[in-house]
């Protein structure tokens, strides 16, 4: 079984008692997909609770349907924007879901909840006596530390030392421990090494929730993120044949799972995995450091369904940094207005973090590569927002000089309007096999997976197909757990 749902009755009972003491009720996958099914008493509590408040009722805000306000919001339509052609420079429609309106301002809070909740309701994590370890390249440990705080659990957040200062400052308010590992966000092995070190030191006193290998992460994005995109397409009346693409940074491999769900519904859809050109692991078996924070690199995540990936799209991190300045500096905003970008679209620029910009660029490359027209749609994700990176603006001013209108002209023309199909690779069968085989070095040689497991991922036709049904099994466990928590 790819997700451990074996029950430890003794620890489960401890978790029930902890949740009863703290009045904690856990949301199901069904409620995260369709929060209209959330009980009315929960909605009433949300009406007086801030989006980032450390209050267990905010577990029910682990959904793409949050009302886009900082306090007192309930639920509505999926949070998304359509990026205007005046910015993308391509014919196809690019629809991007906005992660800003999750608690903590990042969609990773969903993946971490999906990892933590099954472990709680089965007793495979002891919320009283164990620490939850969240190895991350940035946002995952934010979500993990936050969800741990909501549940009254002790946490350890691990992330590279070169991540933005905003991440560290906020983590200090919720995480039990913070460990900064050497290097930039592409230094994933150093994160894994720290996990092995902690395991050797603390053993049974910790549980490591490794996003790169836990299929709960895959399952959440397949079910909740993919489901939200399908909902958008249905409500907009987009014809099935016009749902043409999905692009996401490789990251932990979790967000890419939304593409698997889309492809199950729209078989003609293409899935594009984006990565930094400065660390072209999938494109060229390459390595290196880069500045597109939070997307990981130098390995292929265990939960990345490589056989279902159609393209690799390498994005220049300099384009991402320049566009971040264009979207956030006054000279850039004023120039975009001159070029016809309306006030509503200008306001939406705050929804783009650096990795979201990278995803947008990947979608532009895909649209141009396949010569998509005005009726075609590509979905992507804005994982977080500009507020996570404001310190980078000062750093870029110091390194590159003040951002003025001339720079704005250059960035719009070069980084957006003239984004091309260079460093875009359409994967053949053997290209996919090459990428899949890269898993061997990280996961079999270093992380203890078996030769049989890595072969099953490629050759077993049911390997990936068995995962979606597990959401219903987890929901049954959550519902039974909640029933005992609420029992007098």
C-alpha cells in the first residue's frame, strides 16, 4: 500500500483525546473539494477568524474555495485568475489558481495537511509525544509548522539557509524548531541528510513527513487541486477539446499530480514539468543553483509520475526575477498600465510569487510550442504570492540598479512578449524513461527504496491508478475519528 493506513489503536486513542481537549475536528477530502458541505457551525466560526490565525477551525480553510479576504471569509468559487494576453504575449488562455488565499498564503498547507491527517487518524503519528518533521525548500515547512500548531503538535521546520528572510521570520512564530541547511533551494540532498541525522539522533521521538516521497502529497493535489481546475473548466463552459495543457514546476512532484487528474478527464491534455534552466535536471541530467524559490531540484521526486509527463520546460531564473520586479516596482506597474493592462489585472499581480512567475513562463512556452489558439486553455498554479519575497526587491536594486521605465520596457519585451520555445523538450517514451531512471540515484542508492519499487512505478499499469481511490478510504477514517472526538 502506497499510503500507510494500518491502525495503531493505542496512539489513535491518544490523538482522539488530544483533539477532544482542543475541540479539533478534521476536514475530509470531500469537504476540501466542496466546502459547501462543511457544517454550519464551522462556517460560523470561520466568519470571525483570521485567515492566518493559529486556530484549528482554519483546517477547514485547506481548500481553493476560500473567500479572498484576510479575516472572516467563508467559501465561494475557486480562487483563480486569467492572465491577460497583454502580459503573456500568446494566443492561448492561461488560467492560474491563486495560492495566496490559503492559511499561511501558500497552497502547500494542503499537502502538509494531507500528510498529517491520515497519520493522526490511524495512530501512525503521536501528536502528544512525537515531533513532526517537515523537510522543505521553503513553503512546505511553512504549511507543516502551521498545521502542527493548529493541532497542538511539536514541529521541526527544515529549509535551505538561502531562502527569503520572510519565510524565516514567520516560521519563528509557529515552528517548534527551525533548521537551516546549507545552500539554496536546489540543495535538496542536504535536507535529506539532515533528516537522516535527526532520525539517528531522535529515532522514535520524531516522524518525518517527506513531501518528495509521500503519496498523500500526490493524492491531495490530484483530488483537490485537479478537482478545482476541472470545476473551473466546467463552470466556464470550456469545451473538453480546448483544455489543452497543465504546467507546474517539478517541486516535490505533488502539484504535478493535478495534471494526472486533468489528463484522466481530458485525455488530449499535455502535462509540462517546469524547472530552472540553471539547474536542468530533467532537461539535461544537469545540476546547479538557482533563484526560483521553492521548486527543489537536482533529483526527481519519488512521487513524480514521470510516465505521464509530456514536456520539460526550463525557465531562466533571471526572467523570473526581472518579471517579479516588473510586477512589483512602481515604474513597472505604471508602464504596464500604459501598455493597456487594466486596473483589475494590475491588482492581480500581487498574486504572483517567483515560482508562480516561473509556472506562467512555462505555460507560455507550452502554448507557443504547440501553436495553441485563442480557444485553447492551459492551467497552472500560483503557489504563493509576492508578499513572500519583498526583501528580494531591495537585493535586486543593489545588484542590478534601480528599476525604471526603460527596464520595464526591456522586461516586458524580452522576458514576456519574446518568451520562446528554447529549452523546451517534448518527451518521447525513452526521454521519459531517462528521467524516470534518474530516481534510482536518489531513492534507491540514498533513500532506501527498492529496485522492485522503482520498476513498479514504470511497468505496473495499476501503480498510479490505485491512488485516487485512497481519498475515500482516508475520508472514512477521518469521519470515524471525528465521531469519537465529538462523542460525549
